[in-house]
C-alpha cells in the first residue's frame, strides 16, 4: 500500500522563500511609497500612487501566501496576476511614454530599479501556486 503524503501548503518549502521575498517587497514598496507621497507627491502623483498600489498588492500577496487554504490561495492567485499585469503594463508605458512617469515606481521599466525582481516574482508566485495546487489536488 502506497504511503500517502500530506498536500504541500503554500507556506512550506520554496513557498517560505517566496513569502519572505514578497514580505521584503511589501516593506520596501510601502516605505518607498510613503516617502514619495509624503515628500514630493505633486512632482509625480501617478507614479507615487502606483508605488502605493504596488505596495498594497505585495502586502496582500504576502498575507495570502502565508495564510494558505483555498480562499487565500485564490487571493494569492489574483494578487500575483494583478502584479504581473501591473508590472508589464507600467513597464511598457514607462518605455513608450516616459513622460507619464517623471519619477520611478517599483514597476518602472519592468522593475529595473529592483533588479527586475518585480517582473520575475509574480511568475514564480503563479508557478508556485500551480505546483502547490497540483500537490493538493493529488492528495
């Protein structure tokens, strides 16, 4: 008789590292947005509001990945998808309409200022959600 293993939860194994990276980005994007909005909001309001939005997405993704469970997995799926759409959209706009972004956001130039991690992170997050979901379905 085959031994049955417990399904992989989102916060185990590589999921822990993913949660840690999301947590770091939640903290750094929140701090960046707070400084930008507090000190120089009138210079580039769209860019600074996008930084705040990115921070909120990172916070939601961090919490959802850490909590686990089916509802939180769906929340993580939505937040990682929004993040990917956001970073690609802002990345393209910042290249083709640089005047719309007089100052950088977390997602400007596909996250260039953060070593392109903002572009790669949602892809890894979505792959992890798929992998962990497959483990869960098999169990």
